[in-house]
C-alpha cells in the first residue's frame, strides 16, 4: 500500500486534540466554579466547549467520509495517548506524548479564543 493520505492523519490528530481539549475545558470549568466571577467564566467555557465540540464532530465526520474508523483509544503505560485506526482494511497507529498533546490543546484553545483558524494540528 502507498503512503497514508495526509488528510486522514491530520484528521486523527484533530480528533484526538479536540477530544482532549473538551475534557480539559470541563475540568477547568469545574475549578472556575469557586471564582468570584464564575457566572461569566461559565459562559466563556460554554462558548469554547461548543466551538471545540463542533470541531470534534467535524473531525469525526471527515474521518468517516474518508473511510477511516478509530478502533482503539488508550493511555499506554508510558502515559502516551495511543490511537489505532483502520483505513481500507489497513491498520495504523498514532501515539502522542502528554506534553505534545497539552501543547496542541493549548494551540487549539488559543485559536478558538482568537476566533480564527490558526496553525493546523498534527504532523
């Protein structure tokens, strides 16, 4: 088989990053509940979560349209996030170190805060 379509690999990274950003936003929202301006922060978190959720759904839809199916998501003993996915009957793996995933989530959050599209996620 030839090289994997780069848009599929990009889509897998989009999927993973937006999924983890959603989780991080929820944890941060819970911590912000004790803040004096929590009502305002909740609105900010809700807006960002909706935007991240839209992008996550878009990544899932794009992968499905390209015939990609994610079959396994796990945290490895080394704490890396591992994804196994299948395209046209071939199995592929993606592993992301926690520090890289955190950085990609921060980049995506910055992009959502600026309201625009910044650098693409992934290799």
